[in-house]
C-alpha cells in the first residue's frame, strides 16, 4: 500500500510540474476534449493503478459489437481467439462498411464499387467469424460514417441483445476517436438490457487507461492473421503492424515480465456502470 501510494504521489507531482494546466492526469494532446471527458478520464485513472488480468473464460456468451468489420480483430482479436472453444462468440456488425476500403476491380462505376466494397467487407468478416468459431453473425447495415442513435437503431441492437443474452459485451471504448465508435457506445447504452453483464471496452484510435488486460502472448500470431483477413482495409493502413506494436507496448506496460509479451487493454466495468459513464460524457 505504501509503495503504491508513493507511486501515485510521484506521478501527481511530476504532472503538476510538467502539465499543471491538466492537474497531472491529462496530457496536452487531450486539450481539445470536453471538460466532462477529463472527469471521466480521472475516474478511469483511479481504477487503473493495478489493472487486473482477465482469464479464460471471461463469460459463457460473448457479444462482440463491431462498428466496422475489422474492429473486433484489431481491438480484441486475442481475447476472442482464446475463447473459441471456451465460450459462445457472437458478432454484430453495425455499419455496412461502404465509406472506406479498396476494391481491386477496375472499370466500375462509383455505385458498383460501393456495392462491391460492402459485399467484400462482409465476406472478410465471415472469414474472421469462421476462424473464431462464432455461433452467430448479425449485420445491421447501418450507414458507415453516419451511425445514429434513434428508435429504429436501438430496437435493432436490442433485438440482438435479447437473442444472444450476452454476459460479456466487447466493443470499442466510449472515448475512442472515431465518430462511429462513440455512436456505437451511445447505441449500446440505449439498448442495454442486462445491467450485470461485463463490458470490455477496447482501444483502437485512442489509448485508454486500462483497469483490466488480457495476456495475448500466445494468441498474437492468430490475432494478426485475423487482422490480415481484412484485405480491403490494408492498402492505405498498416493495421497488422499497428496491432502488433500496440500489443507489445501493452505487454510491456501491463504484464511486466521479461520476454516478448503482448496484451490487450480494456476498460472493464459492469454494464450499468459503463453505460452511466457513456451517458455522462457522450
């Protein structure tokens, strides 16, 4: 307890000296965030001094909510791979994926290319779902880069939640820097019907303050294979190297053992608490 207190005190003092404007816990890169975000970040920090290690199984029925096909692989492919034979895995894809990606065929009209991209991204997701031995895949076909929360979209996601009845929900964390990722959280908060379920929020576009992690040292290669399924996304973005780099950094930070370790970091909270944070900040 004394050692932990000294560590916190040292971090606070250094923060006061270096970043006094942000009271020691917000870096300047976050200065454009809303004031409510700072409060949430501080709440997460108070629970992140000693992140706990997650172990298999984290639950019996896991629902991976993917705003876009590939999010589940980049953010949580390791923990999902580890549960292929340990839990039911279900995937719900929120958007149609039409806004971003590469279709190799030449001579297509914009409408044809868009339709081909939507089809291709679903095929890539199904390839990943098959590798994960997913029990179900549901595609809601909501607009990519235009995900909204209304009665229709809430009802669609609630239908999936009612059908799957997950005790673990995995999705991008609520402050991830993508509008569809944040909208996915608002949508989940509106549709959530099991306050006791465990929510695991993962990071892609913005690092989080983890209060839980999963050691994916033995799953990293399989995770990278899942990411490589999404060929349509890899021409302009090196997601495999990004995914591996983040996993290695998190392994160094969270596992804290010698050797080449890898980890996935999460904000892990009961759905009731997780949704309360979403409603407070988004």
